[in-house]
C-alpha cells in the first residue's frame, strides 16, 4: 500500500513587486485526492503551484508536507506545465534518461514502460524538438512521473493534447491516484469528466472556502 | 555529498552532449578567437612594439572577450526551453546548477584556449627562451577558472532579465578587474622567467577563484528564486 501523505497550505501569500498575487490561500489534500484549481486569468493559479512546488518562496503563510515545511530539496514534487519543458536537442529517450538520472532512477525497463504509457516508445530516438507540441507534452508528463513523485502539480496539462493525449493524461491521473496527491490547474473541468475530484476556486488570490466535490 | 557531485556530473555530461551535438556555438567562438589572434597580431606588428611586452595584455583581453562570447549562453538552453523549473525540481538544490554549469564553462574555455593561446604564441612570435612554463600554465588555468566562475554566476543572475546579453559584459568587467590584474602580471612574470617574485599575484588569483567558487553555494539559492 502506498504511503499516505498530506499536503497542507495555510494562509499562503505571495507578492511579486508591488502586486499581491496570493492573499490568503488555505486548503489541504491527501494521497488519493485529485484537486482541481480553477479561477479566472490572473487569479494566481500558476503562482500557487510554483510556491507549493518550492520554485518560488512564499511571502507569508506556509506549505506543509506531512507536517513539515515542503522545500525544493525534499524532491517530493513533480511539475507538468502547459509548456512542454524539455531539452529540444536531446532525444525523447535522452530527455527521460537525464531527468531519471538526476532523480537516481534510470532503469531502462521503467523508461520503456513510461514511454509506452504515453505512446512515445516508437519515437524514443527522435530529438524532442521535432515532435509535435502534443507529443512533447506527453513526454513532459512521462518526465514528471519518472521518480514516482508523491505530489504531482499539473498546470493546464491538457493544453495541446489531442483526444488520444487527453485520454492518456486521464489514465495517468487515475493511475497515480492511490500513490500521489495531485493538484491540477485547469480552465476546462470537462476534461476531468469521469474522474473523482475536488474543486478549489481562486478568486483574486484567495481560495474560496466552500469546496465542491465532483465525479 | 556524493549525491551532490553525482548530480553535478549528470548536469555537466548533459551540457557537453548538447554542445558537441550541435557544435555551432563552439565553432563560431573558435572562429571569433582566431579573428582576435589575426587582428591583434596585425595591429601589434604595425605598432612596432616588443611582442613580449604586449603579449600578456593582448592574450588576456582576448580571453576575456572570448569568455564573454562563450559563457553568456550558459543558461540559454534552459531559458529557451523553459526547462528551468523541471531542472530545479529534479536537482533539489539551486547551487547544483551553478557547479554543473561552471564545470561546463571551464571545460569550454580550456578547449577554446587550447586553440587560441598557441596561435597567439605563434603569430605574435613570442620567444620561448627562459619562459617559466609552469607559471604560465598556472596563470592560464587559474585565470580560466575565475572567468568561468564569475561568468556562470553572472549568467545565472542576468539570464532571468530581459537585457541579459547587454548586462552580462557590463557586470562582468568590474568584477573581473582583480583577476585580470593578477593573471596579466603572472603571465608577464612567466615570460620574464620569474617565479617566486610573481607568486603573490598568483595567490591573488587563487583567492579570487576560491571566493567565486564558494560564494554561489550560498548566493545561487536566491539568484534563481522565482
């Protein structure tokens, strides 16, 4: 049975320059939960994910992972952006191997399994730059999963994915459910149809206190 | 600690793989270095001055400009591919990026100098008699180390700014003045066959290198903060 982990965000604030992006964000999630974060453009959704991941420091409040501060060096989090963040000059396989080695896990069988999961095994020797945007996004998803992260942060991950790609991502979300806390920023909740999830809405940097359960 | 160096090695290997796969940037920098050799040797001969006297200054001015061209792309691939976030999460420590990039920059500089330094020696017709080669090599190595360290640090700072290409050389020059003074005087002493009397300048370079190798361990956490 996968380890149960708990993410807690308490009164999180983030200021960039003179602008208060996040004002008071509070919520919690545990392993097995998929939390959809919604809100208008500029509400602070991406900023929230980056602060939770440890990529940006909060201006106030705290992010706790199993009761302790979640820091970048804990390496518990993986991040799937709406941009396929990859090295274009490296092949599909090299991209995955590189990130796998950084995480200390570059088992060839596991890499093959991940590439087959996202439908890219046949393209493993192609430079990432020549792939279509949707295929790059699928590779980015595989890259995020390489270390079996306990916390997965998705920022508009359905962007650029075709129907096949969206189905792959839905399978990933369902497959990872027992093993991870998953936070997903999206404008299109219909992509999560059939998946149980909880919604948290950000409005002007604040989390809406009432959370609706879906699925 | 072993894990720290292991990840640095992985970053270093990846940068080498990317650089030698495309070779465009490397070749263009070699051509630039070769042009510097030709221009300076032409100008020095016209000026009718002792090449031994001008060699240290000409050499290090050229290596400085070579490093500006070669090193200001340290973080370019991460910026172009927007891959920095994924890299930071995988590394876990921001300072790892500095040391991985620094090793790559140092290697790149040494490869470029392996071409440019002998060319300068030949085209400026430097008399090798009595030269303290050990001191000369130490000056080149230590000077390159300092250039790579400062270059990587400044790249980390400026890569997140819109005017990175303009800011990098502007910020680099004042920071590198102590290093340039040290390596020029060391090179001058080496050509004159000096040893002990020039060691003080070499120690200055070593201290500079040490400072800019250790400082990023603390600073880089704030430099690459989102």
